[in-house]
């Protein structure tokens, strides 16, 4: 799908501006470290900005196309899975980005899954610190980011 190819190119180039028109306004991002999704284009773009700064040596290594039921409405939607490898905090990550598209071809749901558990934990801590630093989520009382 053309949108997935454009998404992949934008992520690999770390070009957030190129991602903006690929998402629906009400996109939902399902994270491996948070139970509820991140919602809305501004929040998802902010989160991707943090992720692109956090990942080391991020690269896509394959992909699959098909359809899958969405979490939002339960309908089957055109979908693409992009397999990736990256590092975070010295840990190697294997993961997938599952993109699900609306009828206009824009990404309406974005699910990320990663392994192993130790990398998930390192990723969660690094991303949370980045979200707090960027003012996208409030810092909990008594929170002190590592290295600050």
C-alpha cells in the first residue's frame, strides 16, 4: 500500500512532517507499554518524535500486507505489518508496526509490539522520560528522570 511505503520512508528518514498527512485526525496508537491507546494526530506525532529520538539504529527488515480487525470498530481494514530492529539503552529490540488504514488510505490505527521484555522495559522508561520532557504527559509527583 502506498501509505505504508510513504510511512516507512518518513520513519527511516526521521521526517515527522512527512507523517502528518498520513494519519487520520483521530488516529489511535497502541503501545506495548501502555494499556490505553494514545489518541489524536498531535499526540501520536509527539510520541513518534520521542520514539525516533529514543531508538538507536532503527531499521525496517520486512513486511506483510493483508486485512485485520480494528480495535476501534471491529471492522476488517486493510493492514500492513512492518518488521523492525532497533536498539534502546544498549538492548536490542525486535518489533512490528501494524498499520491499519481507513477507506481513504490514511492510517487510523497503529499498533507496536516489541520483544524481549527487558527491551520493552527499557523502551518504556526512555519514552516516558521523553514524553515528560516534551510536555506531552505530566510528570508524577516526585518524578525525577534518570540523568537529570
